[in-house]
C-alpha cells in the first residue's frame, strides 16, 4: 500500500487549496495532472471520491518549490482543477491562494521565519511576476490568529499583506490587449483588460440585469450563460489568448452601481459559474477598469479619494489599493488577505492505495 503524498490543506483568502512540494509530484506534466485529477476527485461535479469541494473555490492546487530566480524566496505554481471535467489549468494565477503561499512555504520548511513578521518574495510561475507577502511569525512560527477580517470568511485571523508590481499584461502582454478602453462584442460594450488577470468588464444593465442578482439566480439563467460564453470565446481571441473554450480565462465580470458604500458592484464568472466573491487579481483588474473613462465601469464607479477601492461582490467587499506614479499611472496594487492551515498529512492516489 502507498504511503501517500505529503499534502498541506490551506485556506487562502476565500479559497482552499491542496499545497504540494514539487519534489513530491511526478515531473512529467501529463502524469502530474492525471495524479491531481484523481486526488481531487475529478471529473465529478461533487468530487465525491477526492478531496476537492465540488466548487471552483475549493478545487485548487498550489505547487511550491525552491526559488528559481535570485529576487524570490519561493516558486509558486497555481493549478485550477475543474470539478466536472478532466482539466488541469495553469492558464492563470490565484491571488487568494497566493495569501497562503508564504505561510505554507514556512510550514513546509522551504524558507525560515525571520522576526515577528517574515517577508516572503513569491515568484508566481503562472505569470512570471514576483509578489511580496508579509507573514505573521511571532516566536519564529506562523501565526494564524489575529483581528483581520475579510468578507466571505467567518471570524478573524492574522493578516497577510500582499504587494504586487508589474501586473499589467500578466497573460495578454498588455494592460489593454486590443489597445482600446472599450470594444463592442455582440453589441455589448466590453473592456478587455489584464492587470493581473484577463477580465472582460461589462455593465450588468446591458444584459437586462440590475447587477444585484444572486449567483444562484445567474447560474440558473442558461440564456445569460450562453451569451457570456459567446462573448468570452471571441474576447479570448481578441486578447491574444487563442481558443479559450477549455481555459478558465478570461473572467467575465458584470458591473453595476455600488449599493453598500463600495466603489463598484460585481458579479464575476470563473468562467462559467458566478463566483460567490471575486478573485484578488480580478478585483485589481476591475478597479483598474474603473479608472478608464471609456470603460463601462467608469460611469458606474464611485471613485475613492484615498486610492482604496472596495469592490462589492455577493458575499461582501474586497479592498484593492491602487498605487500610482507621479503621472497618475497605476504601477502596482496591494491588499490584505488572511490564510489558515487546515490540516497537514498525506493524500492517497486511488491507483496506488
């Protein structure tokens, strides 16, 4: 019987992921992906025969390894495991799980804690950028206890500060891949933007919606989902992503006037189901779109005076801090997330157990 594969189950932001060290997984990609599908229980909508939770937020994997570049402390590869399809995608990063990478790197011994707060430079292999995380490490151990709260996660936890630079064109090679703040696709005004995540931003009213509908209601609307997918497929080509029919990007995001004191309200699809929240990088891209006069988001947004953009979503709000230079150009973004170690042990491959 197999001794299993070392695995750390972590919550990062509003997502959960199985965290592995690269040395514990097959080197060859096809074998690695097949193993992860079996471990997570895909393809099966419930993932009943694996550790996945049956939703995009709980069917994620982070693979960590020693840093491959001198300006980083650890390498991080994010993989989205589709629940109901045999697909493992590295086409995007994940900012929520990014919050768990620093703590996990310390927990697994890849790096050592240093002082009360340990800075961790994370090379995001999906996009090539380096993020800086600040992890609470009193007495040389990761602490998950604190007063920080984020919407979508019950209770309070230790904060994990994230600072990100050079996000523009993370996958599309340009902040605005088409060179335009707005493009028309199927008669719908769209902002095709990539500031950490390829996103298509559209006004909810363009689809006869208020933008306050529940994810359940939107997911139960087959006509809406078919329309969004048709736009997504065309947008993928326009953004230089090629055929995105089997990819999880671009994210489709409906925006509307904020109702809870935030800057903009969102309903984000990842890519076919409406998210109960919004991803970290998607939130950054949406906030950036709000600053563009021709974007559908601009006319709906309430621009903050302090650079702190609160992005409303179905379960609350996500804060984005946009950092600008002397000319008002966005040069980076920051935010506060939380993370928690859920369990550490071994996960078993059904073919070997």
